[in-house]
């Protein structure tokens, strides 16, 4: 399977190797510690930097510092490619480990959990998130299923504005319900087409004749 990363074969055990607690990025005062996420120089200049989690830092007897990393993949580097629900700052935590010269470390970044990322008030250049683990050899994701929203049944892309229906509590893309983003931002209340239809039917029938699944939705609707 073609790897998208420069592979460096695992170094043989040599005398004089020692573990380091930290590494200072050359020309900066930024300190990298085990567990930190880093940006690494890509093999093609012009590509975005690689993102990795540092698992080990060690130096040999000639003071060459190496970092053992676990790669994060960008959606476009994955076998399935970027999909519509992948956010601009989305990364996949891969099972692909590597050893690289510490000199390829260009900077630091933060890879948040999806939940924490969606709570950020401001997303900085160094903020990323992950929600899927990724098997580099097969392209498989864990979890292989996530919650989907809207009529288009897509997982949540935090870059896209969504509006919540006050009836079913589902979230909708403005475009999927025939609104512009500007219109959606102006809305004070939103009820999706299905929910407004339901209300109309109940009004006509004068009683609840909904199937069980709808009844559940109903009870949710009246909860305060
Ligand atoms: Zn949609
Ligand atoms: Zn609804």
C-alpha cells in the first residue's frame, strides 16, 4: 500500500542513545514534550505541514535528536479522500508511526477532541480536531458510524452553519431547507417542513394517531 509519508526505517539500537524530556524547536523558544502535537515539514514544499503526536524524543551519542511520532492524516491524505462533512481543521488519528529527525519539526499545534473543538470560542491557526481513528493500510475508520443530521443525513461538519428545528430537534443546513445562510442567521424560530406538516395533520385530525416513533418525537417536543 502506498504510504503518503516519507518512511524512515526504525533505527537500530545503538549505544549512547538517550531519552529526552523535551526538544526546543530550532530558532524558536518553543519546547516540544512527549505527548505534544507538532507540525512537521512536508516532503513537498507548498503542501501543508504534516501533523503528528510526539511519542518519544531521543538523542544519539552525536546529539542527533529524533522524534518518534504517530501521524495524524488530513482527509485528503486518506484513501477515501476528503468528504463533504470533513471540516477544514479535521485530522484522523492514524495507526502509522514513524521516526523522524527533530529538525523537521516546524511548530506546535493543538489537536482537540471533536467535542472540545466545537466548544472553542475562537479557532486559531494552530487548532485542529480529530474524531476518527484511521488505519493507514486499509483506509478504515473507527468509529465507522457517527450521528447524522439534516435531510441530507450527513455527519456534522463544524464549518457549516446549521439551524435546529424546535419540533424534532434535528439540525438542518439552510441550503437543504431552501434558505440562504443570511436568512438562517436572521431566524428566531425554525420548524422544519415535516414538523410543520405534522402540526397541520394533528390539527385536521383533532387527535394523535401517530406511530410510536412519532409519539416519541412528540413527547420530546413538549418537554421543557
Ligand atoms: Zn443538509
Ligand atoms: Zn422538525
